[in-house]
C-alpha cells in the first residue's frame, strides 16, 4: 500500500520561507513524476509544482520564481522549497504522483502552511 508522509509546514510571516518534505513508501518512487498540491479552505486542491522522474519541473504561475521542487530518489523523498511566502499560499500541502500524467495514489495527511503576520 502506497503511503505519503508530508512534513515541514508551519506558521510563517509574509516573506518567509519553508521547506516541505514528502517521503513515499510502498511504491516505486523513482519511476513516477511527483507533484505538490495544496488545498485552501473552500477551494479545490490544485497542483503547484511537479517534477518528472528525469528532473523536469513545472510550476503554477503564482509559484514561479518563489517555489523550487526537487527530489531525492535514494530517499524516496520530494521537497518543496517555498520562498517569499504570501498569505494566499496558506493551505494544506500534499504530495502525490503528478496526476496530469498518471493516476493518484492515496493522499497523505498533508502539512499545514499558514502565512500570516
């Protein structure tokens, strides 16, 4: 059974930074394109960044220049470095396979990111 465990969220002031981590188990992580998603209250879950098995990346327009996705296949882990955080980045962040390319696996519990002064 595939499982994702996200961590690294927290409360940060506008302009601050966070680094999120997601560790996968029960799946052949290195073969998949992976994505970071977020869901704000009252909104649909959206893809904010993705990385292919070969390292090609995608970012939502609002994340370009601020977010960096990376992966360490040896550790079955994908990261999301978020800089210059804004209040509108407040959401629960999840990782999963890049669902533009393949079906999703069960969602993890996510990690809460709150950007507020």
